[in-house]
C-alpha cells in the first residue's frame, strides 16, 4: 500500500487502466464460459433426450429398446377405460383353432397281420369294424420333374399344314425353361419371406432338386414386376378412390454405401401401394394418389403431409393417436411433475376405447355424453400444458418438443378428434405401419439393397401380394397367376366403401 502511495498521478492512472483491462478481459472470458456452459447444457440435454428415446415415447421400433444405453419403456399398469386389465394370451370368448376332422380325407385301412396265439393266420380273421381312427395332415416330398412338350405338325388331305399350340410355359422352341411353380416359389421366397438370393437358390435346390442360377433367381424380380404393371395401376386408382387412406414412410438403405432412400406407403384395409424415392414434397406428390384423392388422410405429424399443395384441396386429416400417445409419454418423462401429459393421454385412450366399442357395436360415432366429457378433459390438459410451457423466442423460433406438441393438439383439434365423430375413420395409422414393416425386415436380413430397380420391383410385388392377401387370396396363388402372365386383379367395387381395420 505504501508503494502505491508513492506513485505519481500518471502511474496511478496507468495502473487503474491496466486493472480495468484485466477486469474487462475476465468479464469477456466469463461471458464466453457462460455461453459455452449453456451450449454444453443444451448438448447434454439433447444427448439425454436421444438416449431416452424408445418405442414407448417415440417412433423408434421395439427392436432398438435393447441397444446399449437405451432405457426400456415403462410398462403401463393402468386399467383400461370401462374394463379390467387384460391378461396375456388367449382372451375369454375368443375363437379357438384346431385341426378339425375332415370328411373327405383319403382313407387307408390298417388290419392286423401275422399269426394269432392259437396259430391261425390273422388274414383269415373276421373283420369286426373300426376300433379307432386318426387323421394325419402332411405334404408329399417335392421332387422336380421335367416334362418335354413335343409340338406336332399335321397335314390335312387338302394339303394345309397345322401346328399344335405350345403350352404357355414353353413357348420358345428347343429350349429348357423353369415352369411357373418354380418361378412362383422363387419370387415368394425373395419378396414375401425375405430370403437372400443365394440362400433362395440353395433352398430351392434342397427342396425340389432343381438348381436355378443366381441370375435366374434375381431376374425373376423384374419379370414378375413387369407382369404386374396393370394390376399396380388399378391398385393406385382404387386407393385414390378410397374414403380413408393411411400414409406412412420409412428409410431404406438402397444403392451405394451411406445412401438412403424413402419407401412411401399408401394403404387401406383392402389395398397396398408402395413407391421408392427421395424425402421431398415433390417426390411425395409424384407417388401419392394424386389430385384425385378427396378422402381422409391418416398419418403422423410428418411435415410433408401437411405442406400445402401435397394433397388436393378438401382432403381432411386424422393425426395418428398412437404417435400422439408416444409424444405425451415423452412429455411425461421430460416433465415428471406435470399433470397435463397424463391427463391428455388418459382422455385420448378413453376416446380410442370408446370409438372401438362404438364401431364394434355398429355405431357411427362415439356416445355424445362420453365424448363431451373426455374431449373436455383432453382440452383442459392441453390448456394447462400451454400455460406451463410458454413459447420461446419469436414466431419462427424453434420451440421445445412439448410446446410444439401442445400447439398441434390445440390448433389441430379437429384432426386429432375426427375419429370420434366418424367411426369408419381409424384413430391410428397402424395399417400403414403394418404394411411397411416387411421392408424393415428385409433391411435387417439383407443389410443393403444395392439396386434401385430391383428394390422398386420388390415393392411392386409386395404391394400386389399384400393387396391380394387383404382380399383373402393365397399369396402363392396370387404370385402364380402373375408368373403365368395372368395376374389377379382386385375387384373395383370394394374401393367404394371402407370398413375400418
């Protein structure tokens, strides 16, 4: 202190300036550290949120719940609205299944043979009738068989020549080809059972004794898809005319390593349509059912479905309640002290249960009194949530996920509750998700599909087979008709009405 008292005025001024500079530098560093701390906190929150994702609070598939670091979704223990908690397994009153006795089975009689203890040959014993019987259902062992078709030529007495028509499966002269049954089996294994090409070759060889080449097996995808051009065109037209259509999309590893494409799906409980493309609105407009669709689009909150121009004017929407319930579960985990996520989820589940009950009873809408009570409970929860989680930043600032969810629940109330007023509109998008699931199974087995053309062929065949199965047609029979050049075509009249799944 005595040293500072001996400093001159100029020296004191310089000392103060130096200290002020140090303080300013410290303040600047503290400000930078505070900003870095905020960034790290935000990054930590983002990572925590990513790790908390599971099949219960997001659109992630259940198969990812077992990944390292993932937290499995909590089991819901609440009792369903209007009933007791359902146990696992077969439900009371559900129809059972068994191998019923057939009246037209092939009969093989078994009679005792050998010698009786008395020394009499049992072949001479008197037949006293059937002691018991059993029926065995099995398939014969398959063995490939080659048939040579010889096309004969004749000459009439008038001098004219006549040549017999060739069978449909052997039109090329002096060649050996695989018949429609092997071609059907190959396509069925590749597309419907997701068997890789080389394993398909081995399986056909072990099962039938035939030894098709890898090139023949892989080439059947394009040949079968080409035969389905007219059927696919009709399926797309019928989807366009449907009253309710489910829309969904998923990524698929196609092409070079590191590249992904999107599989677009439009489905009803009668028809299935797929397309491969990019994640753009233009691609969706190219695939989608076009400007002719005027029904209700059931989907999640993916922005492409709500972008103006991607659907024709007048199309109504139903937001998938399964996705909304997962988003509400996420909000309940992010805000454990909040009541509104649980309240909204409880009301929404009650409405879904009421809609399913009303539909099963043949009613066109949910009971008005019950609907009013549950809708009011839902709306009150949304209002409380909007008060608890205010907006941040300006009108175009990115909001917290819970805030965005609440604003959608408030602003798109009709799109959330539409199923309550018309029970032919399903509350969830499960139909599209079920139809898309085989593409993810294919990816898990194959890892990556290297060819865009082959993938598009797979999707064409998959949509055709899925549509046929929805109409009660056996998948193998539908494919057999396609490989013989006469594909099954869906009945057009079914598109004029819709029964919820």
